[in-house]
């Protein structure tokens, strides 16, 4: 029996035992702090009836499953990511950095976004106005409570400017963190582990046709979710918990870049599909 929770404009919703129903707790932060949340919701499902309004809220009014949490990310946790990062940074002399990180004990961790910069399912993610080579990165995303325990998983899109990061690895914060730089959702699957064969899939549509698609699985990750969560919480506290993207194993070839009005769809088995259109703001006015 799978148990998912969703943050919507009408309130927090659970999907369990084939039923959608509203949760009495209005605060997403409070939900993520609650011990035994999955067991509690499964008990509620035995007493609740299916609520069509709750199902409609999930279908029509989703918010990103993040309220006061910080969104962090990992890099170079898949061999494909290591290779792509080395290729794009070779001219800047930074290619060896990524090979060393892939094999090191310490993972690459970086701050990705505040909730303000995270797009909800169906809302636009952005490509930067000062970048000419941009990709989405489909990522298995951990949902962590304030003690660092994994309480669930969701899908994430770590938007990235390959041109900026490739110019110099020290430009990573600019390549990764900006308005509309990420999306998460659609909901959170409440569990502390998933089958290593769980699939991660992406497709990108342009003008009604598919221009890129790829798949990988959790088994291709070099590091375990628990290891990555442990490093994140080693010297950093999160009173409301945190979300942690765990890196990407799917990267388009070097001749591909996102364009405005593309549709990015990221699907993780058992969690659902995170779909977002792509936008780029008009050029900034001259000062």
C-alpha cells in the first residue's frame, strides 16, 4: 500500500488505500515534523471516505511540496554526470575536479533554492537570460525531517546552465540558483526506502513532438540516499526539515539546449509525473 501526500491550494491531501482525503493538519511544515506520519495517515484511511474535492485539488491546484524547507542538491553521484561535467569544464581546466569528487569520500553538496524560487507542478521553470546552453536535470529527491531522517521521496528538476558552470566551476551558484531554477513534486511518497530498480524518466517536448527522452534507475547512483542525507546534516540544522536532490544520471548530448515553451516531464516510478513548461524572461533593460 503506497501513501502519498500533496500540498494544494485547498489544503494538504493524502492518497492512501485508493482514497483521496484532506488532512486536518493545515501546515506542511508541521506534517514533515510529525513522527509516524505514514502510520498515522494509513490509520486515517481506514476511517475516511474518498473525497472528490480532495482528488480535484490534487488534479487542479497543486503547490510544490515545500513550505519553509530549504532545497539542497548533490552533484556527480552518477557516472554520466561525472562525464558530462568533465566535458563541459575541460576548456576551463576544471575537468579533473569532477572526477575527484566522483571518487572522493565527501560528496558534492550545494544549496539550490529557497521555496520562493521553486516552481510548482505545471508552473514555469526558467532558463537564464545570460546563458545559451541549458538543461533540466531529473533527480530523485529526498524529503528529510528535522533530525535528518528520510520520511519520503519526490521528483525534482534541477535546472542548470551548462554554459555558465562550464566556463568556470566557481560559477556554480550562478548556474544553479536563480528565480525559477527548480521544480519539485507532484507529491511525496511516504517511505524510507525504495527498490534500487525504481526508474527515473524524462521527456522533453517541443512544438508537439518529443526532442529528448532518457531513463535511469536508483541502482546507478554511486552513493546511497542515507549517505547523502548524513553529509547534509553533518554540520547544518534544518528546523523544518529539508529537501535534497540526489544528482542526475540523465544528461542530453552536448548539442541540446532547452528553449522557451518546451515542456519538461520527469517521472519517478511510484511517485508520479512532474511537468513544467520552460520560460526565459525578456532581456533586461540597459542601465
